[in-house]
C-alpha cells in the first residue's frame, strides 16, 4: 500500500479500470462527444479550487481561532462560510471535524466504498479507494500509519472514522510547534491532503522559502 501523496507506489502498472477509463476518454474525444479543453478545465477546477485548499484553510483558521474551531467541531459544514463552500456541500451530508491531540490521533477510511469529502479535500487518492487500505486501516491502523511515516506512540489512542453516504470526516491535525504568529495563509500551506485524512501530520515547515509571516 502506498504512502505517497500523489499516486500509489504499490504498482506503476495501470489498473484495468484505469485503462478502460482512458480508452473511453479517448474514444469520446475522437468522436467529438466531449471537448478535451472542457474536461481539462473541469479537472483544473476540482484540483485547484475545490480542494484540498479549502480543507487546509479551514484547519488554519481553526488553529488561530478557538471559537471557529469549536463551531467546526460541533456544527460541521454549518460553521463554514457558504461563500467558501460555493454551494457544493450537500445539505443531506453531515461533516464531522475531529481533532488530533497529544493523546488522540484520528484517521479516516471508508470501508464500504470510497466516501470522501471531495468538497473539502479535492479528489481522493487511489490508495484511499484501495481494498488494502480500506481493510487494514481498521485492522491495524498503527501499522498503516507507520507506512505513511506517521508513528503513533502506544500512549496515544488511534481513532478510525468510517465515512459513509451520510457522514464525511475532516481531520484537524495538530498545529506544528514554532508557528505562533504565522498568518493563516502560511499555516494553510502546512496542511496537506494526507494530513486532512489523518495518515500524516501537518508539515513542520513551509514548502517554500522566504514566506512572509504576520506577527499577532
């Protein structure tokens, strides 16, 4: 099972379903049924506007605003500015935000299929939908987390949350030490999709150099 943020390292060979999707995609474009430029625009929108930027922004705000953090944990999507959601969040789906602490580490899985808060995290990674992850995260969560480089001490409780069609989960990772006074923008840059799923921790430093910080 993979621990990579972008693809499944278990195999570089495309799966049968991936090959079928690619063949169908090529055929539809060749016959003029769909416009490739439109598809590219839609993919770009999902990857860069839907998430995981929104989830990262929510976590950064929760780190600096205790009242917002409380509302996010207690109210879920209702605590989020509707403008940020852009009408994408389904009213029939419950968002549950869970916090990592010194004594509790949370992680998300969907044991039945691949339920996932796309609106908050963007497209789900292949490994999240894989049978090994869906089964092993429940059976041996510490072992799976270790494969992602996340080692959880025996004194820390691991809670695994099973997503479904009615409830989707968002992990609020612990804020890295030494980030006091940082701007929300810089804090959001520390939050990856994998941290929002709970298989990794937030980054300890910015992925770029020379980022401006706002002292509060």
